[in-house]
């Protein structure tokens, strides 16, 4: 298991400035947000409790990753600790995982126009998505990393129902009858340690994040309702006032992923099959041709 710290340029809603990333050679990935890099030993203990104890931990020479607390935790779990050579970042597989994790977070946050201060929630979700989808890795053999790690068919119900920052309606227990007890919110992903598997993080219009299991998509009637449209505008306005501006494509031009439309009939960079066929030379003139050659002063003819 490889690990390293991922840093952010802005504090999250929960006051986190960085996060510890864990990954292995089949791209199983976990992300634990931290307020300070010194909290790394606590994330190691949490990883052991949630995912189990692998055979070895591979780290770089960061002080908090090779300190006495980490060594004591590994020793108590009968767990090997290996330090990489100085200035060899390419030897640490987690560097690639951090790169892909950042790209995934940027894509999700740019496309949804979600506030930048929600980056740690999005990173947790993206790490679980990477662990739940198969990659171009020969070791996976068509399986997902989570299945190979725990040996069971992984249930993606808590990941497949909603998308990052989707509009949802959740049950508000503070509202009494006869008022509608379903309130508008935003989906931020499943909770890793609170509630059951279907417990979700939900963003309220006041900027507070709550955890609920009773939630649903907006109905088609609600999506077309002028009242709901106005509620969405007011929701976004209040969130912008509390959490700041959303992440946009202009902020991160190097990480824009080109999209491909499978229904498109034409591609300017690819010749159509008909054009390729039309460019083939015409060889019909060789059909039924005859060839002759001379051998020992005698001429022979052969039908092609």
C-alpha cells in the first residue's frame, strides 16, 4: 500500500487544507481529509479499521510519515513500513493516484459549478468511484479494485443513484405536518463511517452539511415547476454568499477533458469508410490477364 499527502490551495468547508491518499497496485484508492499533515498517523489507524491491514506501507521521507507514531501503529498491527529513496517520486505509485484523483475532482466540480470549498467531499467521493470502477490495469482482469481487495462483489448502490452536486429532496425532520417535510438540497456523496451504507452527505441552503438516508430525485413535475426553479436560484444565491464562487473551466484549463459524442455522424479528424474505399486503386485491368516467359528458347503461356 502506497501513501502520500495531497494539498489544496484553499481551506474546505470543514477547515481541511490537505488529505492523505492511500492506493495500491490495482488502483484501490482512499482519501482522508486533514486539517494538518501531522494528522497522517490518525488516518493510518482509520484506514486499518475500515479496510484492514495490508502487508506493507510504502512512504516517502516526509517526517510525519516515518515518525514514531506511524512506526508504533505499524508495529502494533505487525505491518511492514518501507521508505523510498530520496527524490524518487516516480517510485511512489500514489503520485499517479493523486494526479488522477485531482483530475476527477476538477472535472466533477467544473461540470456541476459546485463551490471550491467542497473539494474534500468531492475527493472522498472520487476516491470511492475509482475503487468501484475497472481501469486499464492488467491486474484487475475486468474486476473492480474494491472486489479484489475484500473478495466480495461490491455494491455500488450508494454511488450509482445520484451524481455529484445533484439536486435532491431530503426529509426535513424539523418540519411538522401539514407543511411539506421534503426540502431542497445538494448531494455530496455517501458517508464513510456514519449511519448505514445508504447514508448520504447533503448540503442545505444555509451551507450546513447534514447526513440523511431518506432522500430522492426531483420529480419531472418539480423540475418543470416555476416555484422549484425559483427555489433553486435562491439556493444557489445563498450558497454563493456562504461558500464563495464555484470552480469553473477557466480556472483550470489544463485539466479540461475532451468529450466525445457517440451519436455524431462526422469527425473532422477521421476519414469515413466510404472515402477510404474510394481511394483504393482500380485493379480490374489485371483480371484474366496473361503472362509469358522464355525458358530454353521455348515460349510458354499461362492463363491467370
